[in-house]
C-alpha cells in the first residue's frame, strides 16, 4: 500500500488540579476555542471539545507520528499556559497530573460527540469522580 491511513480516534479527559472548580463557563468556552485554533496550527484533528467546571473532554484523531501521551501533554500544557496568561488566576491554574484516554470506534463518533456536548446536563446529576469511574467500566465509554 503506497499511503498510510489512519482512523485512530481518542477521547481524552483531564481534570483541574485537585479537581477544583476553576473552569467558569467563560474560561471553559474560551479555552475550548483556543485549543480548536491551536490544534489546526499543530496539525491535530480536534473534532470536538467541551467540559465542565473541573475538567475537559476532547475527541480528536490521533496522529501516527505522535504518541498519545505527547498529545495529552500538549493539550494540557498549551491550555494551562494560555489560561494563566489570559486570566491571571490566583493561585496559578494547573491541570491534574494524569488523564483518561479512551479509544473510539468510527461508528461511535456521533455518540461520543453527543456525550461531550452534553457535559453540563450530565453533571447536574453526576460528579466528575463518578463519571470517570463509569468511563473506565462502560462499553463504548459512555455513562449515559
């Protein structure tokens, strides 16, 4: 085969340091837009992004020349620097060290998109701790 093809979709989830509610709707919306724009410049195919007060969800197509851990590090590092530069939060904004990463089948992309877009509704009845536990156990990684 003369070309290399890729359909490796990743659902990445990461939280604020100590899961503190530091992502107001304004900050969350602006950092999501920032990461959308920066992803294009970096060459990442970011499909959708959203979150809640203490975490973000990102659905993106993983590059074949970048490791998932490098992508996660880039999303987290680029966004935390930008949040600190833009909003001058005290104490300084930081993400939790770890993250969740889940593979997504192409046939389930719409379900994952819907799940990511409905974060505010989901968190009316479920904490982030409950969500992450369910994400690690549920087929399709979608605790609905």
